[in-house]
C-alpha cells in the first residue's frame, strides 16, 4: 500500500472516531437533559398530592370548629350531672303522652326543650315575665306531664346577654329557696364548669321539690313531685 493511501485511511479512521464519539457524547447529553425532567415531574406529583392532603385536613378542621361554635355560641350546652344522687336508675321510662309541638317561630332557646324527659312529655311553651326585673332576653314556662297532672313538673327558664347576668338571677332564685337543701353541685359541660345547681324541698310541702340551675347564659327552675324532680333534672339535657 502506498504512503498516500495509508495516510488517507488514517484520516478517515480518525474522522469516524470523532463522529462516533460525537454521537455517543450527544446521546449522553440527551439522557442527562432528560433525567431532571422526570425527577421534576415526580417531585411535582408528590407536592400536588401533599397539598391535596393538607387541603382536605384543613376542610375537616374548619367543619369541626364550625360545629363546635354553633353548639357553644348560644350560651348553653348539654350538661352532665356531677353528683351521684342525680343518676337515674331502672328501666327506660315509657312516654304515654304525646308532646306538644313547638311553635313554628320557636326561638333557638325554645328549641333546646326535649320532646320528653323520662316518662314526661313536653306541654305548651308559654312566654312569661316572672323574671323580667332581671331583664332576660327571653323567658318561658312549660309543663312536662306524664298524664297525671298531680305529677306535673313545671319548668321556668330564661336567657341573659351574659353568664354574669344569668348567675345573678341564679343566685337570687337560690337565696329565695327556704326549704331544706337536698343536693348541690357544679354544672359541667365537656369538663368545663358552666354553672351550678341546688335542689331543695319546697317549704311547707314535703311532697314537692324544686331544682334551680345555671348553664352559661341560661337559668332553669323545675318544680314538681319530690320523687321525680331529681331524675328529671339528671335527664334534662341542658
């Protein structure tokens, strides 16, 4: 082979090597450029999933807070008896009397009245003014009956603009009770003290008892047969 052909072949081989090297290098660069795109897509997917989870959790928290606020805001809540004497025993009572429906324009305060308490059904709710001197925003009276009117329990209740005003009314009512005290204690809602109660015999009538309690901005007074008022208070939900 001539020196000229050897030289031509050497140049050709050198050019081929450069071309292959360029292709390989180009391929590596392409792969390198593609890798960050895949990782970025995966990272964005994870971030999107995390954001959705956070958004769902926030929604549930908002719903929970709204329910709690709606329950507590009016100034009352379901109470629990903290005295053993309040716990009713025996089989579940049978209500033999139909409750009287609440008026169509019933207020939120009226709506807390249960249809029945033990064997007692709610009667007609009437607006009264017995406590008007303490300036309640609302005041009502309702009779719960089991069909025997001698055993009726009369409930008087009202609401004030603040718990302090309600407490002043509660204190006034309790100080007026002259019969023997049978029980007293605190009213607690979810572990928080919202008021107090006192149960007394009715002066001059040993067969009757009266219980007065405060729950937040509301005050209740229930009077009826001594053997029924205690359980009535224990089962009354507010």
